[in-house]
C-alpha cells in the first residue's frame, strides 16, 4: 500500500518536472526565435542600407551607428596585403622604434600602439624637441582623446604652413584608422627629414561609409599615401638650386661643369675622374675620398664600403661622408643621404656646392 502511494507521488513529481521543463523549453525557444527574427531584420536593414558595399568588406555594427551626414573610413581588406603598403608600415615602425629606443618604447602594430596618443606624444617630443603639457599615462577614453587633441594640435600647427593636407583627427586616430595614422606618420617623417627611405607611390583603397537621409551609402576610394621622394621633399624650403632647375636650366650645365672641374682637380690625384655628378656620387665612395683629399688625411677602408651593393650600404657611406664634412667645420648638409643615393640631382648639387664654396681655393 505504501509502495503504491510512493509510486503515485513520484509519478506526479515527474509530470510536474516535465511540465516545468516544457515551459522553460518553450520560453527559450521563443527567445531564440525572437533573436533570430531580430538578427534577420538587422541583416536585412544593413543589406538595404549598404547596397554598394564592396565584396569582401566587413562593416562592423559600430560602423553603421553614424549620425546624419557623418562618415567613417575603413581600409579595404585587399589593400592590407599590398606589398608596398606592408613595406611602408615596416619602414614607419622601424623608424619609430629607432627614435624612441631611449624611452624603451617598442611599437609592433601601428593601429594598436598609436591610437591612445602615448607613442605619438613621445615621437613628436623627440622630433621637435618640444615638451607637451599632457598626462604621461591615461587609461580612460576621455583622457586618451584629450592627449590626442593636444598632440594633434601641435602637429597641425607645425605642418599647416608647409601645405600639408590634414588627413587625420582625434576620432580617426582613436578609432584605430590605419590610413589616418599612416598619413600622420608620413607627414612627420617628411617634415623632420627622417633618415629613412619611404616607398614611393603607395596607394590603398578605402571604404567610405556615409549616412544621408538615414541611408548608409558606401564607396570605394583610392588614397595616395606617398608620391615620389622629390615631390614630397618639394613641400619644404626652396633654395637657389630649385630656382636654377625650374627657371634657368641653361645655367645648370655651367654650374655642373664648374663642380665637375672642382672635384676632378682633387680626385685626379687618385687617378679617379667624374663625368656624371648625380650617378657617380650616389654610393658615397667618391664623397668620402674627396673629403679625405680636401682635409689631407687618409680614410681607413674599414670605415666604409668600398664597393657597396645594397641601398643601406650606400646610405651608410653618404652619411659617413656627411659626418666627415661636419668634422671639418662645415654645416650639416640640407640633403638627406637617401636623396643622394636615389640620384636626386638637387641634393647632390647642394652637397657638392657646399664643398666648392669652402674648398675652392684649396690645392
């Protein structure tokens, strides 16, 4: 009798549990279905709002939360694999790490390491020799944006007089917009004449998302990050050689002939002769030997590459020649070693003319 009662009680409990699980299952199922419907509506909304989205490009939810007439720019995925773009990123990263070595700052990823303003602050201070009034460490988003605001105001104040188009702002840098970050770093590298070789003609495709009358509009746009070295350097102060090349090309040959006569007067002592200024000084060897002759000393061969093969070895040679010039009391050449190596005629003429004015009466 008691056994039957126990079985009846257990059976009733099982039915109650089944009923509870059934209700719970039904509730979860309804919630899941509701979420699927919501996701489907959102997917449909995005499909309607972004009909022209380039294939393979992902628009994240935060990229669609734009106010009216606002826009967001994203790097097209295919451009990330562009070899020249990758090379540009590596050159910029190596340059930053070289500049900030004393601060023990190591940059590995421009998006992740530059967005909060810390690296950009240190880099600007190192390059400009100017201390910015900002907090050293800022964790909050507000603090990071305030730091970025101060840094970018200082950068823009410096670059605007040189006709740079400002392709960055606080929001684009803080949102890790790689294109904006690269634009900024290239501008700083060119303005401060960084001892690096920026790859020429680097362009990327970006997806521009705009909101007009509540509808998202997208377009694929090409952005030029670098042009030629000469064009980029042309933003800076022009001198007599710029005027000579632009307005008096007929006189250029007279200047070149005078300089060739000057350098051969000394290089002939080593049975060397120059006929082409822009090419024969590009590896730095003749510059080094010429400095030794002008200052009357022998330059040990282990100090430079007598037969340089790589770009880096040639840059080393020209930079070493520049050091010898400064040791001899000359001002630091305006030209960069990279420009001489790249056969930039104006840069080579500036260097040689500097020697000519100081040593033209030397035997």
